[in-house]
């Protein structure tokens, strides 16, 4: 009788521990995220944000903030290394999934040490130039509480001039100086959240 109880306990333990062991094996065999595998993560985060009610009526700055927050959260949760995240963001700019400004902002939030690398990537620079936009990335000397460098990103849209004066004359010649327009997160982007 005791042997039946021991056998029943052993079987119960085996049944209870089997799923945990299988989960550990699966977790150990899960490949590390790659820049290519993160493209779906970036696209899903941007599209999920765009699907939210009222997104289309948001200002460009609010769209930028919403997309940046969603993509940053998704990439942070992916467990990818900063260099993989930086490469994935540059690829996302190349494919038109996110704008250069969104990629730079996300890099500054998720992988601060890679923000300058993303900003300097040829694909990012080309998109900024093609859309008349610019970005400045400044890494402060002080680090955050988490030990990462503090990164400041300034995004500007195409310069606009005031009407009623000779814009070509320039500010020094009595004309109006061009003022930076708000950064447009959809400039040069074919992503669904931009309505195309």
C-alpha cells in the first residue's frame, strides 16, 4: 500500500514539474532578438498606437509622443541589446516604418548610448534632409540614476518664413528670419499611422 502512495506522489510530482521543465527548455531555446526580428515589434507598436480612437486628430507633436512611447515600451520589453535596438531603428527608418525623428527619440529613451549612432546613420540623415527636417542629439556629461548618459534630442521641421516680407532678404537685411516648424513624425513615412 505504501508503495502505491509513493508511486502516486512520484507521478503527481512528475506531472506538476513537467510543464515547468518544458517552459525552462523553451525559454533557454528562445533566440535573442535581432534587428530583423524587431521590425515586426516596431511596426506593431506604431500601428497599435495609430489604431487608438482619436489618434488621427492629434497634433504632430502628440502623434510623435504617442508613437515614441509605444515603440520605446515595446523595444524595452524585447530584451534586445542597445546595439541591436539601434540597428533595428535604423532599419525601420530605411523601410519607412517610422520617421527619423521617432527613431532618434526612441533610441534616446531606450538605448541612450546609441542615440547619436542612430542620428548619424545615413538612412536617418537622408530622410531628415529629404523632408527638410533636422535633429540634434546632445549627450550630457551627467548620467541618470540608472547609469545611462542623459540624452537631449531637439527635433525641428522645415523652416517656415513669415509672410509679408522678402524672405530671401534674411533676418540681417531687415527680412524675417525663418522659424522652425513643428517636427512632423509622418514626413517621409509610409507607415499606416500616417494615413497612407
